[in-house]
């Protein structure tokens, strides 16, 4: 079983009372809408993250990655540069 961390943002929480009063089909519809507009999976580590927490990887890779993968790649690039000197 794979466990993932899901982050909830304030924009979602302000709709909590409204969503709480909806029936199951409407709740699922609202949650899917929020998920599709606010969540992305990091293509490198498959961690679920908020879109606003992602980082642009580079110009060749047209995608966004999580901050931890961005830092790893940045550190790898620094290490590679230092080895080359």
C-alpha cells in the first residue's frame, strides 16, 4: 500500500461548509474539480503536491517538480561542476 501526503489549502477550506451540505455525488464532483486545478504529481518522485509548491525544472523539460527533487538536481549539478574543475 502506498501512502501519500495530501495538502489542503485555505481556498479549499473556505468551501468546506458548502461542500459538507452537498450529497455524495456533488461532494465527489467538487473534490475532483479542486484536485484537478490544484494538485500535480512530481514526475521524478511521484509525490502528490500543490501546483503552487512546484518548481520549474529547466527549459528542456517542460514540467514542474517538487522542491525536494529540485534541490537534489541542483546539488547534483553543483557536485558535477565541482568534479569538472
